[in-house]
C-alpha cells in the first residue's frame, strides 16, 4: 500500500515540511478572509503522508490547531464540512485534548460533543483502533 | 465554568461508550490463564490507542482499552495543599476498599489519583450504560465530596480555635 514505507528519506520529510509551510500560509490568508471552514479543510487535507516522522506530525498539528482555534460557529462549520473529514478531525481533536492547554481543551471539547452527535460513536472507535495512521 | 464540566463529562461518556467493547479473550502466552490485557500490555495487537482527555492543566482522564479490559485513570483538581491531602486520603480510603466497588483498582496508575479497571466479566454481569453512568457520577460527586470535606475541616478548626482561645479572654 502506498505510503507505508518504514524508512523516511530526509529529502521526503523536507518536501513535506515545505508543503506544510505553503499550506500554513494559505490557511493564514483564508482565516484573514474569515473563511474558517475552508481553512480547516486545507489543514486537514494530505495529513496522512509520511505519518511516521515526528516533525511532520508536529507541523501538521500546528496548522490544524491554528484552524481549529479560529472556529467560532461549530454547528455551521460541521454542517459545511464533508463527512470524509470527520475521522481525521476526530484524531486531531483528541490530540488537542491531550495537550492540557485550557483554551485548546475548551474548544476541542466543544467541537467533540457536536462532532460525536453528527458522526456517531463509530468515529471515536475508528480513532481508537487506528494504531497505524496516528497524528 | 459549569459548561466546561458538562462538556468534559460528555466527552468522557462518549469515549467510554465507544471504548467499552470488551469480549472474553484467554491469555495467548499461558494456557488456561485469563488476564486483563490492558494491565499486562504484552501484545500490541490487543491494545487500542490510549486517550488522554484534559479539562485544563490540573484535571485529566486517561482511558486505555484492550480486547478484554478497560482502564480509566482520573486526576482530580487540587487547588491547594489542604485539598491535596484530603484528596489523597479520601481516594486512598476508597481504593483500599476496592473489593466492595468491584471496578475500582487498588492502586492508581502513576501520575493519577484513582483508577478503575473494567473487564469483560463486569460487562457481562452489569449493564454497560450503568457502568458508564457510575464512572461519570463518581467524577461529579468526587468534587462535591472534597469541597464538603474541606469546609468541614475549616469549620471544625474554627470552632476548636474559638473554644480554646475563649479561656484567654
């Protein structure tokens, strides 16, 4: 299956980090235009690439965190988000909940409740069982 | 403030509802043994991702699941030294009587104040929803209990001091 290489080439990781930097700039510009849902979608796309490298994971997390903290209207955001993003969003919510930082945890708890109502408990279970693609 | 508590408990309730999918699984290594896999952690294929849910810097909850058992560890908010001592003593009192609770663990996991161990046998004897309700109710009540204990300690201290110092008037 593509993407399951054990050894992470240094140049590959660098390419991913550069891509994430581009993504972060795009997210910042979208947030300035108050397009929070598009910013979140951009942040969540392509996060499965090179999931073994810690730096890539941290860089992805920083981008997603920025997008999550900018969300004010949770219901509106979830109704306009495609269902295919629910699982990956749930994974990042749990990463946010494990940080212990008060504003992050507040926001993540708020989104978690609404997301569980929409996506169901299966979404949580898919996060718990997926030990391969962790974020 | 109250709303974060409600959200925190809802999150824990939903996560437990999803994670409490336990079935009987005899030990793979030793014949005729049946051990809670979450305690041994010997086979990674039997374990699910552990989850840490933090409400803030002081309160958090660790949920670890495996195929036949689930471990929930709680860290309770302790605002000052007195609450620290009261929490430790009170939860130690409960943990020592873990037999009566059935799902309580005798020693909390490192870094936490109290731990629960739920096995597939508990799920067979008791209803899953009621177990989750018990854990969430426990979390709500523990804060109230610690506040009540603190207030009674302060009240008693004040009464004792008043009575004692009366003789010097």
